[in-house]
């Protein structure tokens, strides 16, 4: 939990997990994370954040993100993520409270 005078209270939660599995290659099994024909392994990510104003606790903002990534080649991976943002008191009030996004990206890791 983090506190700052201008933003209020903040709660950050995140988790990253490898996908388990095995790929059969020429009558041998390859452990997750190793290179194999057809690829082996991937990663699931989750993140949740909440932000509340200290002087008006009903004014809050929540962010949730869930993603899936898979290795394409040595330094490249494909990542797909789904994001949900919720603002309890949007400004102006005519805006929707919930915003969603689906993102696909090719990531280079160096």
C-alpha cells in the first residue's frame, strides 16, 4: 500500500506465471521453456490496481489487466492483453464508468 498527498491511497497487486506443458519432438519430450518444434511454454500476467482519494473515498479508480504471451523466436514474443478501467465518478459525469481494451503486440526482449 502506497500513500501520496495528491493521489490518495493506492493498492497494487500483480502476478506473473509461466504456462506449464510439454511438447513432443521426435519421440522425446521437451520441458517448458526450452526450444522445441512448435514452441513450448508461455506466460500469463495479471495486474490489479486501485486508487482512492483520501478526502472523498467514493471517488475511486480501478485498473485490471490480464495478458498471455508466447515466445515466437529467441528474442520475440507475441503478447495479447485485456484491460479494464473503472472510474466510479468520471469527469464529466456523461462519460461511461468502464473502459475496456484488447491489445495485441509483438515484443522484442534484449
